C-alpha cells in the first residue's frame, strides 16, 4: 500500500496509544461462517490466503523505519487461523527488535497460552476478540463456532501473557430475549476487558442474517441511516422491540464503564506511561461527550 501518500500523523483509532500509527492487513478470507459478517460473504470470501512472515516483516519495517510508525493494528479477520504462520511472524518481529507496539484480531478459541506469549514477546500489546454473545444458544444460532467456555480460556491466555483485550459484543439478534441480553452484559463484566464495544447487529446485504430477516418479513426498514452505524435499530424482533434494544445498548455502556472496579483498573493503566495517560483523557472526554448527547 502507498502509505507514503497518507499523513499518518492524522491517522487515529481510539485503541491506539502510540503515534504515528497505521493499520495493516496480512491475510484475507475467513473459513468461519458467522451469519452476520459481511466480510467473507461480500468482500474477501471464505478462502484464506496470507502473506508470508517475511513479506509481513518487510511491510512492518517499511512503516517503522521509513515512516516512523510506532503502533500497528493488524486488521486480518482472524490473525491466527494459520498458527505456524502467526508464530513465524512473531519470531521475525522478536528478532528484529523494532520500537513497535501492535494489536491483532483473534478468535479466543484459537489463542492458546503459547501463542499468546509469543505475541507478547514480539511486541503485541492487545488482542481484539469477537465475543458477540454471552449465551451459548445465541452463539450457536449465529454460527459463531465457539462457546463461552472457549472464550473464557482465550481471555485467560491473553491475561496470563500480559495482553490487553478489546471485546466486541452484539446485542439484539433475532433470537435474543431480555434474559440473553442480560447474560451477554454479565459475561462482558465477568471478562472485564480494558475495552468492550457493544453494538447492535445490522443486517447487511449479502449476509445470511440479512436474507433470514428478509424471509421472516422483519426487514422492512431499508434506509441505512435508521441503523446509525450499528448503534441504533428500528427492527421489531419477535421477543424484543427496537426501543428495548436501543435502551439496553445505552444501559450496557453505562453499567460496564461506570463500575468502580473498572474505573480503578483504568486509573492504574493511565499511569503506565505519558501516552497511556493521554489516551485515557481522550477516552474519558469522548465518554462524557456521548453521555451529554444521550448516546449512552
């Protein structure tokens, strides 16, 4: 990619701590069949293909040594699908000894303690997990091909290796009930990741979930503005209406981020470095802004 055409000093994501930062994609295609995911169905396909570890290192070195990048997010659908390739990348990065932090998207069920340690030794600071639900029946319905127990094990492996975690959880699938929403929120608090993103499943064209809702006569709203980027819905589901889902999403953010234990954890984290302190101030300011606008 022609990174040199971008002003990387302006490239920002809330999870970044060190700047300049960049995003890389080292593989495409996901063999898993989650019903809601548009990427394999409409963009990448399910066929996995990846750069070699050497090719990944070459691009990383270009970003770090030529463009001054200090943090990279690997935006692969699932970085550790090929475990040996992931270990190979870690070994090359460890040997190179670059002044670099990196983040990576993983499946909790594929992250074992050895792989998590290899990530950390090579400079990884955070893993992003697609948790999606805290209810095993919902996980089956959306064909996530994992269980809450496997998610717990992946979380434990990350924690033991000293990795931070960003969990993504979706509230308001067709099969959800008020009880399963509560289970997902309880599960999120139990996992207690440094960051948890709550969102509402949006039926994107090309996905099985879109076709399913269409066939059920539920997908009557086709103005994408009504979905508000995964944080608002107007769909009336069999066991939940849109008002319940939208209000629960706000409550999930308030309950998760206003817990005293969470606040203490993040206060300690803020003093790890000046960069962490600055990030904490940015995130706290963003939280207050969203509260003021009634988004959470």
